[in-house]
C-alpha cells in the first residue's frame, strides 16, 4: 500500500477540518462564528502578518506594504466612525488598496507604479456612486470573499501546483460543504440566550442581510428603525437566516483552521521567542476583551483584522496568476516552476 506524502496527508487533514467545520456550523452556526472570530481570528491575524513580513508581502517593492498599512489605518478610522470624512471615504480606500495591491504585484518600476496608483485613485471617484461599489468593497471583500473565495483559490492553486488528486477532492468537499447549508434546511436551537447572540453579532448582521438577499432567500430592506425588527427576525429566527449563518460560520472557521494546519508546509510558527511571546500576549488580551464585551474586542482588533486582509491582497493576486499559469501548463504540457503559496 502506497504511503501518503506530506502534502497528501495535509490534504486529508484539511478535508477532515472542512467536514468538522461543516458539522459544527450546522449544529451551532451563531455560536461557532462568534467563537472562531474571537478565539481563532486574532491568532490568525497576528501569525499571518508575521509570516507575510518574512515573505516580503509578495510585492515587487520592499516598502509597498507600508502603503497598505497606512490605508488600513485610515479605513479603520472611517469604519469605526472616529472621523466623518474618512467614514465617507472608507469604501473607496478599500477599493484603492485592492487594485493598488495588483499594481504592486505586476509592476516593478516605482514611477509606473505611482502613476498606476494615481489612476486607480481617480477611477474610484468615477465608480463610487454605484450601489455595487459599497456592497462589494465595504461588505463582501473584507469578509466573505476573503475567508471563502480566496481560501478556495488557495486550495485550487495548491492542488494544481502539487498535481494532487486529494487536493482536487478537497475543492469539491469545500464547495459541497458550502452548498449543503442551502439544501439541508434543518432547525437550530441556541445554546446561549439569543439576545446575547444578537448583541454580540450586531457588527456583522449587514453581511447576513446582504447574503440573504444575494442568495434570493428573502428580500430584506436596509436597516432602519422600521425594518430592524423584521430583518432581525429573519436573520435570527428563520431557516433563511440559519442557512446564511451556517455558510458564514463554516467559511470563517475553516479559513482559520486551514491556516493553522499548514505549520509543516509554510512554517508560519517559526518565529523568535520574543515575537511569539508578544503574539501570545496580544492574543490573550484580545480573547479576554471579547469575553468581557464582544463589541469592545471587535473595535480593539479591527485594525489588525483589516490590516491582515489588505496585506494579503498581493498574495491573493499572485495565487490567481499562479492558477492561470498552472492551467496553461496543463494544456501546453509544460512543467512549471513551483512557487510556494499560502
């Protein structure tokens, strides 16, 4: 009997993690999301940022990451409402950072890079009037696209790069788990008081509303004093709300577990003891704040959470490019040089 390689063993482990995440999401969708976001999330942000730093953030410029870091600060100030002017600009800044990251991957010449980034800035002024602009860049991109779509791309890239049938299988399991929530409409009974769940998850329910509408389960209107009750009822007490919450909980939980499973491949855990001590201290403080008051923890970690999203954009683009190259190589019959992915 053939012994599985280390890559194949990792694929098997990740299929197991997908199934576990899926099962837990079916049973306790709200509780799983709140736990994963508060406990697994902070450790993921901190360790991934450290790993990206060692990899040069996958950009063509040594200090490109500074630009993305500054944008993260401005976006955070806007999103959490500390400055009204930046609040109005926050969505445009996410768009600006996303496409600027593409330029940081494709262009080496600093002059051309600056010109491209200026053009991106002007383009944001032209398209920010469209409804999809805020929905995509302020709501979907930093959340469900980051944890689900980009995670799926990483899985696909790894499967193609390693020519692994188990990797391909894991893609089908990943997608199958996500689809299952919409075809198995079972009930849900909360373990903790629903009012506590509602108060903890209030910072995310716009994502729930948008996804419920996107999947055509209901057509919920924007939150205001008149629609709050009806929207909340659908999100927290109906199968439509349960389906979407299961999808979100699965996406976030597996996104984190997928990262932590790769210690043997990408060596994200190999850091100096001093750095590890700092990371663990911040993580303990963060989890404690979430336990004390979920919204306090959310505000405390908003910058680090957003920072890790923006700093990962160049890697996201490199993965997309890598997938294209691997597919081209399959059709051309040429062996491509392997580039380490996330």
